[in-house]
């Protein structure tokens, strides 16, 4: 009897979709890239410049029964919420510059400049709603070639999605032994849910230190970092090449 009642109860309540969220769109982009770094990992001189612009269109989404399954996520992922609006003719502009200069035979200074911003229609007193693949996913300690995922100390890779980002970082890579490197770093940025990182933005700064080894299996990294938005440190360990 109790078993039958349990099954009936479940059948009456569990009648919503198990899917939570679905989104798809298209983008057309132009990209310029110039790279004369002397190495892919642990580089000591040269620069890598990337400039890109994207035009997004054809947004389609389905929230299924998200309001029932995950009510806390619903106001975040629902573009029809009253404080959001869906921009028309959304165009993004991204610039990422990495520069390295050998100060001595063992020490190299590195600078990173990143700007991610967008252009589109505006409405007063409302925030533009951008889908996750249209945002800049901030976080990570390793240098990467992804224009939509700028690294930032104290965050996991792609941990913080933001509409716009302006970031500057500096690090000093010191070669302790032939293939062993110690690299302290500092990063500062302005991030916002508006098109421009300088409108209604908040400041972030992070710092960390990385111990890296250039092995036959690829780079081996142990990184400890922290930022002013979280009250704890992050430890990251990786082995091998990135694909």
C-alpha cells in the first residue's frame, strides 16, 4: 500500500521536464592576429596581439520548467525579467595583447592588456541581457588563446561571466634552473554588466605566484592566487599541453 502511494505521489509531482536550459545562436566574426612570441609556453620575448569583432544573431532559447526545478536560477537566465532587455544588433569588440621583454638572461617581464566590450540597442533603467556564449568568462591562471576567456588571478577558469571587461596584468618570470620558472603576477580589472566596462563597473584586483616546469610531457604548473572579491585562495595544478 505504502509503495503504491509513493509511486502515485511521484507521478503527480514529478511531471516537469528534466531539461533546465537551452540556447543557440549564430555569429559572424572578423579577427586579426599577430604572434612573434619565441615560445608557446614560458615565453621570454615578443608579443601576441589579437583583435576581433563579432556580430550575433538568431538567438533561440528554452527555459523548460526552470522556474520549478531551479527557481534561484530562473531570474538570472530568463531574458524576460523586468530588469533585463534583449539587445538588437549586438556587436562585440575584443582586444588582447600580451608582451614579453627579457630584462636579464633569467628574468622576463610580461604585460597583458585586455578589453572586451559590446555595442547594441539601449533602454533606460534596464540591463542588457547577454547569453553566456556572448559574455566574457573571466578566470584562470594560465595564458590562453581564447578571446572570450581572459585569465584572472583568484578565479577558476571561466568562473565569472561578465558583459564587459577591461583588464591589465603584469608578471615577472624568473628562471630558477634550466626548465624551472617562478612567476609572481598581479592583475587589475574593471568589469560590468553594461556594454562598457567603465559604466556601472566594479574594480577587481588579484595576485598570485606560479611555479612552472617545462617537461617533455608539456608544462607542469602549480599556481596559488587570490583576489579582492573572494575571501579565500585558489590552488591550481596542471600537467601537459592545452588543445
